[in-house]
């Protein structure tokens, strides 16, 4: 079912680009991402060719709109050489204009850091790194199947800075097998000491189709998990990292622009094996699509990179919008709902009223924002906006 916006003020949102590079050194037992252990030779050239062909096929849908951010995710994109990433970025820029202040993020793992390589990445215009640390403690890293040790993780942050990256994120997990509150806080203290501009700190969860799902490790008790969360948030706040999303903390002005665009229901192209996209048309239709998932099939795809697509119905849009927006601590201006969906805000009135009465949504007319209780029970809050 399609819909035409019934509210004035529908606006095309900012446009981002997600690039999926699906290979990593070794598949981690907790990981449910579309990632695959790399063989002795990475098909860099062929994959870059495929990515650029994939993008070419999507261009007609973005009407010459500029890119506000690019995110290289994976897998471990830092396995690719600077030459390959340079050819890719050049090819992308030939097809889509970059905003002057574009944010370009590359995910990297400590075991893949080389000083010269990262200096070359910086010279390509990549201006933000996201480093997958997960923990600094040997026993925890071993339990998670990581290939680096704590010293390498610290060295990676030093090398990032020395290579010219003044904006980088450290990815940390908590609720790890047999983790105590002190273990979790020690990881945070070590991370903060590296001076990242941004920290992603999220709880380990057991996901289907992973080794951990089939052979679950012993995880901390529920009470311990709550205590870790509370103590960690206080520690981060004291160190100047403001929480702005469920698992994202940043120094002032250093929120991840690419991720903020997702949470504010912005548009994004997705290229690469299994990449997803969400695009709006000037008429207010919103379409989600996804690409061929397995790398070997993607490389053989030729003219059929897109594996499927779905037009969002009018009835689905409130939930789709709020599922993202309510993850933000400060929510979003209420007016953004109509701008992004084309639906009058009044259509949310009954559900908003009920959620406010239950203490899940703030009673502010000009904002859509969960209460502290609503953030803790986000699924309960979102139930009120299901079609």
C-alpha cells in the first residue's frame, strides 16, 4: 500500500550512505551481523567494482541530493587497503555530491591497525573512526573470541590520534560472561583514559544464529546488569560523556552524525552485501530495500544487487518513525514527525495521550520524548503506536 502525505510540510530528509564490507579476520561467537571470515585473498578490486555498480543502480532514487555522511561498516572495513577505499570514495563522489562538512566513518578493529595505513585513510578524507574494542581485559576478550589484547586496543587509540583522527569512537560491551561491576567499570575507566570523543557502550545480548545462542555462556545476574548500567552511566557522565541514545555517549558536539540521521528517520542508501536502505520520494512515499546478502552472490549479482524492497504503508509509519526517534534521550521536535512521514501529528493524539498517562511518554506538546521509565521499557511504549 502506498500513501500520499496528508500533512503540509513533508520535507526530504538528509541523505547518508552506508557501505557494507562483509569480511573479518575471524567470526566472533556473539556476532549476528552479515560478516564472514576472510580467506587468504580479499577480492578488493572486484568488490569495489560491484559497490560502484550497485550505487549506480540506486542513483535515480536520490534526485541529485548531496550526502551528509558515509559509514563503512562490516565485518572489518579496515581490512581493505587505502588504495581500494580511495578508489571507492572517488567513485562515489563522482556519482553523488558530498556536503562540504561530510562525516566519513570507518569501522576498525585493534588487530588490524597499522600506522601508515591509517594515515593514508585520513588523507582520503575519512575523518572519524569507530574502533571495536569490546573489552580491555584478557579473559573477557578471550571469551568474546576477539583477536586483540588490551594493550593492542590502547595502542590502536594512540595510533588513531597519531594518524590525524581527532574524532573517534570506542565500542565497548558490558554484561560479559562472568563480569563483575568492577570489571565493567575498569573497562570504562580505561576507555575514558584514551580520550575518545564518543563511546558506544552496550549490553551483550544472545542473538539467534550465533555460537553463543547455541552454547550460551554464563552471564551476570539481572541485578548485576542493572547495577553495571547505573554505575557506568554515572561514571561516563562525570567524565563528560553525555548519553544521547540508548547506548551512545559523546563529548559536547561529537554525536555520531550518521547514526543521528538513522534515529531521526533520515534517508540512507545502502550498498554492499546485505546492506539496507530507506529512501523517501518527493511525493512522500517511503521505501525500504535490501541487497543480496552472501558476498559470493553479491559479487556475481551483476545487474541484480537488490534482493527485495517494501513500500511502507501509512499505518506503519508512526511505529517506524518512533522506533528510531524514541531511542534518543531528548527525543525529537514533534514537528519532525510530519516533516519525515507526511502524516498530521493529530493522528498520534490518542496513542500519545495513553502513553503519557502510563508515564512512558513526556507530556511536552512540542516534543516526542520518552520518560526515563519509557526508555527502560521502550518496547512497551512502542506497542501504543503499532498499526
